[in-house]
């Protein structure tokens, strides 16, 4: 009976050992899956944060572009105002004492 008990005991130990190996492999697989899900979640958080910060930077850049377009339009209007013929003529008459010559004072020179 001793040999039979030993054989039964050994088969129970071997079944327990196989069960513990399978359980440890299952635990290892669960650990890997949990780690993968955690890393995936952290990746989603990082990508979401990066997307939000980049979107904010784009919005700020677009607002700056709009302000620059407005300023450019104002500068074009100012340049047009400064270059008006009537203004130039008034400054020439007032500050420089220039006058428009009469038709008798104009001499046409031909270069033939």
C-alpha cells in the first residue's frame, strides 16, 4: 500500500505542479495584458494632451495672422493716403514754395 500511496501522491503532486505552471502562465498573461491596457491608456492621455496643446497653438497663430492682416490693410490705406496727389501738391506749395508753372513758362525740348 505504501507504493500505491506514493504513486497516487506523486500523481497529485505532478498535477498540482502542472496546475501551478498553468496558473503562473495565466498570471503572466494577465500581467502582460494589464500592462498593455495601462500603457495604451497612458498613450491615449498623452496623445489627447498633445492634440489639445497643438490645437491651442494653431488657434493662437490664426488669431495672430488675422491681426497681421488687419494691420496690413491699415498700412495699405495709410500708404495710399500719404501718396495722394493733392497732399503732395499741398505740401510742395506750402513747405517748399513751389507753384505750378503757367503755359508761357513751359519749354518743350525736342531731342531729334
